[in-house]
């Protein structure tokens, strides 16, 4: 395997074998750099394309590389990160229009009902009062640990656990009662028609 100085010299001399060696050596690393910079917002094909563009830019600017300023790997990482950020800036948010809703995606009615259910659940959580609602939201929505919540709210972790358990029971009871009332009113409405 070539050392970094020989690889750089070969790239500067314009020898394609050295570019092939750089691609072989650094592609997995550059793919990770692109993926992490994109934070999952681009497809696998885009990751591969940006990685390839990084090597093209390395090839075009190899004569300007200076060993004293950093390694080829670091230079490629900067190129890849910048290309990724440029790609993300250039993207315009688009709303996908589903052409075939029968492919397992939820129907519009199902999405609406799910959204209404989330709204109702959130309202029920808020009716728990403070600090129960805050504890519940911190634990289930923000994925905070019980010890962290206890420290922030200046209470023992056991108290936080107890409040979470009681809040779950209250919510389950309230939501169960609401479902029963809803079913009864639907049955009654259908019987009268």
C-alpha cells in the first residue's frame, strides 16, 4: 500500500492509478462523512454521487494540495462535507404527491384520524396538570432520562417514576372512557336512523 506522500505525488503528477488507489482507500470514509453531514436527508444514491464528486474535485485540485496543511483524507472530508451542505441548501422542500394510495400508505382519512388522536392525546396530557404533564412530555416526547428529569425538577427519581405511572393510568382510563362514549353515541345514532 502506498504511503500518503507517494499517493499525493502520484495525484499531482496526474496518474489515474493513484486516483484509483485514493478512491479505493477513502470511499468508505467519505460515504460516512457525507451521510453524517446530510443527517439522513438524502438518499443512498445521493451519498454515492457526492462521494464521487469529491474524488473528481480532488483530481482537479490535486496540484494545489499541500502536505503541510493536512492529509488527503482530511482534504477529501472537507470537500465532501461542503458538497453535501451545498446539495442540502439547493434542495427545495417538495410535497410528494402519492399516485397510488393502495401501496400500504395510510389513506387521507387515516392520516386525519391519527392527527386528531395525537391532538386529543396532547390535550389529555396537558390536563394532568403540573408537574405531571411536564414529566410525561419530557420522558415520552423528549426522551429524557428519569434521573435528568428529577434533577431538573428538583425531586427524587422515585417520585418521577411514581408520577409517570399514575399519569399513564389516568390517561389510559380517560382515553378508554372517551372511546366507550364515542362508540355508544355512534351505535345510538345508527339505531335511530
